[in-house]
C-alpha cells in the first residue's frame, strides 16, 4: 500500500478536549524506541537515508495522518506567543536552505499532496492539504508573505532548530519550536551545544556530549543522520513548553489507576540532523510521535517491553523526564499483560 | 559517505604549474550547493591504488552547474597532483565527495581579512563570491612568487575591485602581516591559506597582538609524508596491517579492507582520529588538529597524515 497516496488527514485537537488518537496503521508504524528491556541514554546515531516503506524513517521528512491538525496547533501556539519562532539576522542563507530542504523533500516524497515547480529562481509551491499556492523568487524574501523559514516551518510537523557552526561549536541561532518537551527556544536562542545540554543528567559524565559535538561538526551535506529520544506526557499535548507550564503541569497529578492507560502517552522524538549547503548550518528536526499506553498495548510485545523498561529505569532519568508522578501506575497497569517471557531484541510490534 | 560521479568538462593551464579543472556531474544534473571555503576529496585510481586528495572549490557558490578546482603540480608529489596534471583530460571521470567546509566565513564577523599565498588562493575564490553576495566588509591580500605565477589575478580584480591587493615576491613586494593586523578594528576576522611558514607567522603575530584565537582562521591540507614501513594492529577488529613507506596509514588500512572514518584527508578536520593503545616507538604527528600537548601525550593519531617510527602500533579500530 502506498501510504502517501492514501493519506487521510484527521481533524483532531492537542489541547482542551484532546481528541487526538492514532489509527491502527499509525500505531503499527509508531517508532517504538526500546529494543531491550533496559534503557540507558546513548548517542545511538544512524544514517537517515531512507527506511522501510511505510515506516516513519522512509522519507527525510515524515508526513502522517496528523499533519493538518499538527500544523493547525502550531499556528495557534505562534499566535499566542510569536517568540516560538526566532531567526537571528545572520541566518538568512540558512532560511533559504530550509525552504529548499522542505519543498524538495515534500514534493519528491509526497507528490499527490505537494507540488514544486522551478524555473530558475522562480518557484511555484502548492501545498494541497493546507491549501497553499505560492509563487515566489528563491532568495528574495519580499516575495513571500513572511520570513522564508517561518513560511516552511508552518508547513512541517515537529520542531526545527537550526544551528550555526563557528568556533568549533554549534549555536542555536534559529528555530520554530511549538511542540517541545519542556524546553524553550526563546531561552536557548544563541546558546552553544554544551550550554543547552547542561541540564541532562548522566550524559556529561559519560563524555557523550564531547563525542556528539565532534561528530556533528563533521556532519556532511548529503549524509543526514537520526536518532530516537523519548519521554512521556500526560494527555496528547504537543505544546509542553516551560512558558505554558501552568497549563499542563497540573495534569501530571491527574493520573489515576483508572485513567492511566488512556491519559499517559509515550512521546518519541525522531531527531534528524541535516547539513545545509549554502549556510553550512545544521538543521536539527525534532519530530514527536504520541501514543497512549493503551494504544501501544494493542501489541503485547510492546506492553511487556514498556513495563520492563520503566521498571528498570535509572531514578535520575525518571526524574529528569518528569515521570515520577505516574511511572509506577503505568507499570502496575501493564503488569497483568507481562507474563515474564523473554522478548527477542528489537523494536518491532509483533 | 555520499559520493558524486563527475566528468571533467574542461582543463585550463593557468600557470606553468597550476591547472584548473571544470567538473560536471556525469548524470547531467547540477552539483550540490556549497558554502564558500568548502573542499571536496577527489579519488584517483593510480595503477590500482586509490589516492584521495582534498581540493578547495573555487567557483561561485551561486552557480553549481559545474565545480571548479585547481591543482598545483607538486615537485615531491606522491602521485596525486602529477596524475591530475598528466592523466586527467577533458572527458575523464572522477569520483568526489560531497563538499565539506572546514574554512567557513564567520557570519558574526564585522570585517574579514583574507590572506593567500600562491595556490592558497583557491578557497578564497568561493568565499569571495559569498562575501560579495552578502555585502560583508572584506579585503584580500594575495602574495605569489613572480608574474608568471599570478594565477587568477584578472578574475580576482574583476570580483574584488579595490578590495584586492597583490604582492609579487620577485618584484620585492612584501606583505607586512604585523602591520596589516595592527590596523584592524576589533571584531575583525583573519583567514589565511598558504605555505606553512606564512600560516605560522600569521598565528604568531596575531597572538602577539592579542587577537582572540577564534578570530584567526587557517586552512592547511598536508599531503601524507612518506616514512618507514611499520605495522598497525587494529585492536577491535583484530586485523594487522603493514603500512609501506610510501603509503599513509589511512590508505594502508583501507586497502586492507578496514573502513576507518575520514573526511578531509589532510590532517585538518580530526574526523579520522584513532585512539592509540600502544606504540613501541615514536608517533610522527603531521596533523594540524591535535594540540602540541595532545601530540606529546601520544594517545591519539590522525592516520590520514601521521605515521609511526616503530615496529608495532596498536589502535582502537
């Protein structure tokens, strides 16, 4: 089955009444991150040059059934708080690099939904799902209704942080960040690699950031990479930003043994890194996938694995990821589904 | 590592010792975009042995229908530059890596001083196309041996106007680096590419004048020097590789079937760094990446240009 051709976009919300849910197909392709019964922080980087057909790794930028609803949620966040989009003045080349990356990828990988025509620098972009039809001159920002990076940033899922490379370091000098797991673009803007990773426990001691930074400084154009990261969220809320903590923080204590399976969501971040050609900057995309514990538990293998990972999780990581309020409830909820049989290595659902 | 298959469209003899190659993609598509100061690594099959040399991209960053590189024929060449000069003709095919930039313009710099010695002019030619496009404040100072060695002089005059200054050694024109540096406002960045003594002199003068290290940029690619034969043991894969005197350690490991990481192959980037487990002799460090202190410690080696004078070197690979 060609996913792209049959994409049906859901109308759903990530706030207030939280109507978000996953279809059976979306659960099947969920990027479940646990290959083993124990989890420890690692760099776990691999090439991002395609993946199995239908998987979230198939294309450089994944578009799924939540595309239209996620773009709508992003627009709401930007309306309330325009500072979720930041581009420092020296990043204009990187803005156009992003226009090229997004439009080339989407139009090549999803030709039924997105169309790009180029006549030299005269580009014509059609985004059918969002109803956008825009002619513009590549490189001339006056021909777009807003800054080039904001224009394409509003038409992709996930957060994008663009890192300028100088002084053998990376600086978060541009970003569109509306669905973050409790960090702030406005706070981190201009920070260096080690500054914005400062709060992560355990990893610095392991020397992980020194190695990761050196690796990223050498990232090559044409050879993007990816890794998975994860946390958990109460309710399918995309905007769990520190700015809005009063809106979502109290949800942590709303979990009960009765509602835990539907309320608590595994939030997996597909993080991809692309070297950008004109600017020599690096695009860091953080695409979040949400699935409730009950949705995941439709696959017994995942129910068992998730219970074991949470049981074995290092207390520092549990606290850092903010799971302490409800971790034991998730473990107890999944316990009846775990018969203790040994699971083979791997993240597959069946 | 992603590679591009290219065809030589044109070869131009620029000076007695410099040839300019125009490369187009074999499939007819435009080549990838790149940023000023980038280089590519060109693979050459010389009598069954793969040589890989880094060359700066010198064309305009705005037009990538073709790439442009220039190669100076080196007297003591291990074969790469001689091969480019004598064997590579219009129609020849080559394999190159995607562009990598180790010599980028600092976008927060207020003013940029570019200093080139001889063939070191090449990375600046793509940088200048970016600097012009972005409207940044810059000056180019280009020193060369004699009027016959004035590669790209006319083109540079056209690109830079009164921002370019030439210094012809045979006519007793000398670039006074301390004088140049001492007249720059705070916030200036300086970039140099040229012969080793010139690069060293710049770093020394800049330091003496109190320039911050991160405002002084240099790009030096070293060709792997030859030396004595030695043996490398790859501790993790259990392989043992003999490195002949005329081959680099990286090349020998690749020929033996190992897949060590690499990027610039000129001792500049640090990507190929390997951890040294033991060495029963001395490591001959030839790279520009490790600090003097790290070289003295001897816990790492850059196999692209460095080798050992020993009977056995053990590395973690």
